[in-house]
C-alpha cells in the first residue's frame, strides 16, 4: 500500500470510528470478489459498518474524497456485481445481521442488509411462517445482495421474485441521503415507488441497509412429481395441463445429460427405469385427497397424449428430497468440468423453440462441447451450461465460449428475451446489456444513476460503464 | 376559443391527422374531469389517438409547442389526477381499446391503454382464466388509468395491486421516446425496472399506451362469511386466526353505521339479527370439505374467545352476492349525503389504534358530522367518509373537512401511514404528500420527473407543483 492509500484509510477510520476496517491481503482477496472468477480482486480496503448511520458516513467520506465504493453481501453473485477490481473501498455488511420488529399480524420482519437468506428462512419457520425465496446459495447469500439482484430461485412460479416480498426499504443514496421507502405498507399510492428502483439496481444507486420483509404461511404437504418427457415441446403441454387445475409451487426442467451427471455423482437414484430426453419436476401442495386425485388424473392424461413417458410421485418427505436432488445437484455435479454459465429467459411459450435454436447452433459449431440444460422452465428461465472438454485449455475454452455468447444473445434478442434472468448484469453481462435493453432505455438508466449518484462513486462500472 | 388556440388546434390536426380531435363545449366538460368535482374543467381540446405512434406524435407536438398534456382514461379517478383545469390538451384513450396476442401458455394478453377493466375481466373469463383486480368502477375505468394509479380494490389481500399483474409496458416518455419495458418476461434482471416507475406515476412521466397483463386461474367455490365483531381490535384477532389456516381472497370491514345506510337503501337484508358495532366480511376458496370444516372451527373459536358475536356463511352464490352487497353498496348508499372521502392506510397491526384515534378526534370536534368507516382492512386500507349534515351548506362543509384533513393526516404521519392508499395523489392530495414522503424523497421524485419530462409538459401540477 502506498502512502496516499494509507493516509486515506487513516482518515476513513477517523471519519467512521465505529466501523471495522480490514486491510490484510487475505481479507482483500476474500471481500474483493464474488463467485465469479473472471476479475482479479484489488480493493483499497474493506469497511464493515454496523448501522445505517455508519453507511451514510462512509458514503459522505467517499463523496468528499472521490473514493469508489463496492457493496459486498454474501459474495455469491454470478455476474461480478460485487467485485472490487479497481482499488475500490468494499462496504461489507457482515456486521449488520440483525433481525427485529417481527409483527405477527402484519407478517413482517425487519432485517439488516447482512442477514443471511437461511437465517431469515429459519426465523420465519420459528414463528410458524415461511420466507419463500430459496436458492442454492441460501446458506451464505445476504438479503441486501438478494434484493440488489432481485434474486429468484426455485419457487418463483408460485411466490415470485425477491422484489415481491419487500414491504419497505431503508437506503443510503449515492448522495449520502437516507430514504425510508414505502413505510412497510401494503397499499401506498403516493408517487413513484423508489423501492422498486433500488431492488435489482445491483447497488449502483446507493446501499440498501435495511428491509422489512413479508412472510407467509408455510406450504402444506408438498408433493413432488418427476416426469420423463417425450419431447421438448411437451414441457409446455404438461405445464399448461397442470396449471389449469393446480397451483404449482415449482416447475423445473433438466435434460437427460444433466441428470446423467447427478447420477454419476452418486447417492441419488434415477427416478424410474424409462429413459427420456427431458425431465420435468413438479411440486404442489396436496391440501386434500381431491388435489392428489387431480394430479394423478392429469398424469394419466399426459401419458395418454404421449407427452409423458413415465413418472414417479414422492411417497414421503425423504423421497421428495431425493427427487429434488435430481435437479438441485446438477450445478454441483458439473462444477469439476469448469462450466461456462448463461442465465437466460424468454416468455414461457417460446421456451421450446428458443432452446432448440440455441442447442442447434452450439452443437453445430462446437460438436466437442457438452451442453447441459436445466432451469426454472415454469417461468421461462433456462440455465445453459457448456462443459469444458477435458483436454481443452481453460483460456481457449473461455475465449471460444465468448464467441458462443454472441450467437446465444443474438437468439435471445430475436426472441425478445433477457440476457440475465436472475443473476444480474454486473461486469460479466455488461457488454451484452443492449441485447435486452434498447439504447434509449439505457440512456434513461444512466440518467437515473446520475440522479442518485452524481459523483459516480457507488459501484461504478457495474451494469454500464461510466460515461 | 381565441385565434391562437384555434391556430394551435389546426396545427395539431395537421401533425396527427389520424387522431380524432374534439373541441365542442360538451366534450371539453366530459373529458376534462374525473369523478372528483373540486376543479372546473377547462381543457384546450381533446385528442383521441389510435396507436402508440400517434401518442408519440402528440408528445412531440406538445414539446415543440409547449402545450401541457393530460392523460384521460375512464375518468373514474378520485384525486383529480386526470383533470384538465388549466387549458391543457387532453389525450383520451377511448379509441385504443384493442385486446390482442393472448397466449394460453404464458397466460398473458396485450391490451391497449383504453381497454375497460371489465372488458379485460370478461376476456379472461372467456379463456377460462381470471383477471383478479376488481373494484366498483370496473365497468368504466380503463387499464391505462388503473396502471397509472396502481389501482387496488377488493382482492388485494390475495392478488395484490394492479402493479403485480403487469408483464410488460409500452410507454411514450415526456421526451417523446417509445420504450418497451420488460418484454413480458417473468424473470429479467437487467438493470433498473422502469416498468415499476411508470406504474403509479399518475401519467406524470409519460403515457402508458399498451400493457401485457397476466391472467390466472379462476377461484373455485368462493365462500363468503360475514361476522359481527364485539370490538374494533377483534378485526385483527379474527384476521390473524383465519390467515394462519386459510388463504383469504378478501377481508373487508364496515361499521354498523355504514351497514345502516345500505339496509335503509333497501333490497339488501341484514346478515343476522344480532347487532354488532363492526362487521368483517371474509372470502375464501372452499376447495374441499376440509377447508369448510377449518373455516367453521375457526368461527367457533372466534365466538368462544368473545371476538365474534354472530356470523353467517353463504349457502349459495346468490347469498354470497347478497352478503357482498353489504360492503359494496356502501358508497352508493351514502352518495346522496355528499361524503367527504379519505383513502388512508397504515400497517395492518396499527389499524385498530389508528382508527380509534381518528374517530375520537373527528367526533370531538365535529359532533354534528356522521362518520362512516369501511375499507380493505386486511391490507390496512381504510376509507373514512364524512357525511354532510343535511342542513349544512356545501361550501362550509368542505371547508370544515379541509380542517379535519390536517388532523387526520397528522395521525396518519404519526402512525407512518399513507395519505393515499389506492386513489393516488393527483391534485386533491398534492398538498399532503409530505405527510407520507419526506422532503428528500420528494426531491428525488422531482429529479426523476425531470429525466423523463424535461419540458414539464406531461400532466403538470399533478403529484407536485412544477418548480
């Protein structure tokens, strides 16, 4: 560290004496990155505030000293939205993990930004309630990060995105002003809803420091069904048939190849003997015998129509968990193969055509690549994973994947889809933003950024480059 | 009309030849106002575009000629958000009422801004689906207006606000730029969600010209329960007891006085003989025998605890409709008494205290005023109606109500509530915005307005005054 940096950090400590400041190389490595590995972390220092007031003091310091700030939650991001690669000061929320002000009649609870997703889920369960946003990184992701990326996950089809569970927000804008947004109200039509502007902004307008979250009643008697599908288009036929008669809590999808990796990984048995090119996993609340009968009648109907080749329904909770593993363990089982990940979406009805077009393009140009498809097909969200051939060099693989990206995003754009369904834009998807948002739209995004962060000190270079 | 105006209108006709222009005094009266009667309509003219391109041409014309524009939907607004009192050009959406692009697998449909709420509800029903946003003015309110005010209504507790049903929007900004927002995707995390900025903006950022709306499966076997409550706080006890075990589709509330007006209005019988100070109306889907049994067991429990004095459950659809009339006909039955309306909200748990404080203040200072309480208590939204004493002059009555307003909003602010839960701010609530949004927040609202409408031509003077 040079003298100027060292002096700056001394003044930072003096400006926010109650916050913790870290400068050890290990800490800089740890707090300077997320789950992406594309950028080398190089933060100035790490600061851990304990409350909203300290966050405000940090932002004021940053404005006065023209220091760029990067927010850091559980660092489980997949788009490098929380990576400090350019000497930024990292503001980490680990010391702000308080849960308070639970109200049983409002079914709300106040969380500081550093509350871990699982901590909130557990708190809800302890009150006989349920926080329904769930995904693989629930054990380490923090609420502030979830909200800044509007995290989705495996229950979106029934419960929506993180956005849908926010009753109120406390934020510190890039100008250093504290705003209390929406006052935790269910109904409040008094001008532009700034809450929804901060949710999904990837920390580029300011910091979310506290959130009042809504909880709901826990689901009852969840049943899991895994179906082997004859053809890709049958995913939609089956979805539509079930949705007309049941409220699904999940509708997931994976290819035979994807399941193959999970089975090879061990410990998870195949759902049935029949081989199918694609599989769907359905979950619903079996609140009565009648619901189970409806589900079974629909199954018969889908088999008769030739959409479904075989299927299995969970007989108990253990089996339900085993069936979920077929879907949930895919990422883990392919991790050793250095997968190149894309997180794309289209409107649900376009999924089959969209998927086959991308599949065809990638297979044609890269016959040596193994492609693994899975995703939240009930909401049009597909995870495209390209596995590195064992013999191929990592650099060559990623550079060839970048070429693939261009084609994939061309197809995304042609189908009016999104280049980032739930992972956000950060730095890795920044070059592709224009495939989903028009240049005119992006000019408005920039102007809004300017309103909240005129000095450009809050997470600069994420979402779009500074002008 | 003077020569300058007449010349301006000629040039407008030339600039947008495909749109219809109205200048007759009757039309100016009709299109220049909403359901409020506080401001005298005085529009320059009325223009009725047929598509988004024509709306863009109108905005361009307005920017070039510095003409203020006022959007006009079904004109059922209750906050004068769509009133043209200052020589504005009214842009009315009556000719843009096309419904298209229905997708069964996506459960979405595209609507032009002028589609009537009931038209969309009927369209959904024809497809075996359901559009759940519903309120008294569904027969004449237009979708563009619903979205611009984020309309709520009687099913919010289960289905949310209008905001929650928007898959995508086409808007023309105040700068005359067309934006396609969100591409109808379920999942799309690619930067600030401008869709949510336009929803509830009361047409001050630009015009919503088209919206892709989500539909859902229709509710099954709806049952209605009307309960007589011993005390105000019991509204919350009962709500909590039921919500723990059932998904309610509605939880409404009205006072004995409110019901008295409906009964006197004729045609609707009392729900039971027992008199109670307050009543709650609950609705839920009785999807199985077990659900009905749960509902009945909860009723017994509420009676035993002394919360509920008496109750009735609908035996068939006709009776369910009759029970709903007890709540739905309140507005109509008090209309002849020139009610002064307030639409306020707090978090649900504060409702009893909040309500008694306001009730006490109004009763103390205005013992000659009759106060009628009703509302969507399940989401903290209360309608406070003060009835004009028969002998009191209208002007005196409204001026005294304005004094009441100040006290009411002081109490709203103290409880962290909203001065407009679902009606919006428009002109009538504009002086009170600061009771719900801080001055700092309002400065950001103004800055955002500046981004989308730098010349201040789009619905000026609504929400806040031009600077």
